[in-house]
């Protein structure tokens, strides 16, 4: 026997063992008794500790593909059972352990290698590799309000955000976004309210949860009108819209004003108290009074025209505003038309005079224009002459006539600039006939007057004669002699 070191007997011996076969159950080093018996029945015994050893490695399945799902906390335990495709041992596998004990959200979408190690009671171990795919199948948890009211009356629109409707939200791995299928509401949505809005929560792994909220769109903002004193200005037609500025973000359906169209007659009554009632399309109303001042700031329209003034016999002339006004008009009325100068005299001849025409309306608006006034003198001078004038021939037989000899009196408002006789020299032949001369007076404007005067030519000179001292004459055949 392998366990007998030695045996002997004088008559011979038979050695037996208390245990011949060992198994996994004997790995605890059992004590084996050796019994020696001779033919006479005499016996002796001894014992030995048998070291039972297991050196066989466990056998484990390899290359498993395993799918695990995250729990509500976003983790999953990697149990030895989940990655154990089967393990055997000649004795028994006493334990298993893995190099990865748990997986979480960060492992979703990837394949994680996990090593499973099987260990038998003798400490022999064998490892195998499995491939674990982690999935998240927990959709987000989402709680929203049943209803939500939004106001469009202030800006004409309302923005709905997830924060306005979500009460709570959570996910085992985290929520990536919460979105609404509609976020903008406008005035016309008040008429079709409520509106069902879909709320969708999306987690980081693309899982979604949908729910709805009823959105009530309202306009509670009163219509607006200017209730501070304001001024309106008359237009070219002498009218102005007196209804105060008004608006509403959703629209005004009706406005009533005690004064709608102001006219010229309202200027002097200003300021006027105007009652206003405004209603918007959603039935919100506003009313009150406002002070309205009506003004006219438009100048009259005036077109001037040049004029001609003829001086009278006294050398003066006048014009009126109407003489130099081609046309004038005003959105209300013309109150006055004046010129800055309306009298003219001789000093204004021969150069156009500039006159300023000013037209004013009843509200102190005025417009001016310059016109040219031409001053004319069309009045001839006044002239009186002597009916008869005598001029005396001198010793040479000539007589000279001057205007002063003919003119009795003369005058002209602007002055005489020229006097002219049509004949100023007379001779002996005119001494015994009737002679008439014309005196012409001319003023600076070329106006002239003529008068006729009779001229008596007088010869007051006595003749002279002297005889020769002697003269001899001879009779002719007839006994006559002629002297000259």
C-alpha cells in the first residue's frame, strides 16, 4: 500500500486500510488507519493523514452576450448569475466573482466586457469573458398642470415655456429636454381657446413621455386712448381729426368720440373737453374725457401781381392791397390784406417801387410777397400864354422871341423840364403880317402842353438917307434924263 511504510510478523501479516478511496469530500485531509493482522489474529494499527489535493481547474463558458436593463435609479447590478453561462468542476465551484459589479447610465449604448471568475473549494479558478449591453427602458416621469392661462392683451402675443406647465419631471438617467408642440399664442387664439398643447419629455437616451395641458388664451387688457391733453392742427381743408390716438394690441372694434372732426370755428373754443369710449375686439372697454386744443398753423396762400399807379394832378397816387393781389386763400378765411406802402409821389417815378403785400388769417398766420409798383405821371403841365406879344425888329432887321415873353404862367406837379417855341426869330417881312407861335411845355415824364400866341412884329427904326454933294445928268434925245 502507498500508505504502508513497513510491516512484518513472525508468521506473516495482512495490512488493511480504513479508507482506500478518496473524493472531493476528503479534501479536508482525512486520517486513515492502517491495521496489520497475522494469521493468529494478532493485530497492530497505525494512522496517517492523507493529503487529498484537487488541482483540476473549473470549466467556465466563454463569450456570452448579455443584455442588462437599468433600474429606476439608473444602475444595474452585474450578478455572477447574469454572466454565468455554465460552470463545472470535478468537485464543485464554491464561488464566483466578476471584475465589474454594476453598470450605470454612462454605459448605455456601449458593450462592456465583464470577466467572470469561477473558484472551486481548492482555490482553483478559471475566468471567462462576457459582453454586456446596457439598455435604458425607463421613460421620463412627467407631471404637468391640467390647465394654464396666458395673457395676450399687453403685447399681442404670449410665450408658453415648459417651466410654466411642468410641475415635476425626472428620469433615471436624466432629462435632456422638455418641449412643447406650441409655444406662441396670439390675439386670434382667444376665440378658439382652450388649446391642447402636447408636452414631451425626452431623456438622455431618447426615451419620451408625452402628456397634454389645456392652454386658455385671454385678453384682459383694456383698450387704450390718449387721455393727456393733446393738440390737433387743421389741414388744408380747415379740418382736423379730433379723435384721440387709440390702439389695442388685439385691435379696436369701436371708438366713439364726442368730437370727431374739428373745424375752423373750433379754434377759438379750444381747449374742448372730448368724451371718448373705446372697445377692443375682445370686449374690453375704456372711457373718459380728454382736453383737445385745435390750432391753425397754416399760412394763407397769396399770389401778388405788379401794379401801375398814375399820379393825379397833385403828383400823388395810391394803391390798395386788392390792386396787387392776384389771388389769396386760406384753409379757414382771409382776415386782412395790407400793403406796407400805399401812397406814391413824383420821387417814385422812373424806377419800380417794391411793395410788400401781407395776407393774414384770423389766427395770426400770415404770408407776405413782394410786388413791383410802377409809378406813372400822365398829367400834362398847366400853361397860360399871352394872347398877343409884340417884338421889335432891331437895327439889323431881326427880332428875337423868348419863352418868357410868351408864357404867362405854368405849373406841373412833378416839375417842368422843357420849354420850346416853334419860332424865336422874326424878320422885316413879318412886320406887317399876323404871326403865331406855339409854346410847348414838357415835364419829366414826357407829358406836354402847347399854347398859341399871336406875335406882332414892330419896326420902330427910322430910315436914314444922305445925298451926294452934286450929280450931273444928261438929257437924252427926248430931252429927258433919269436917275436911280
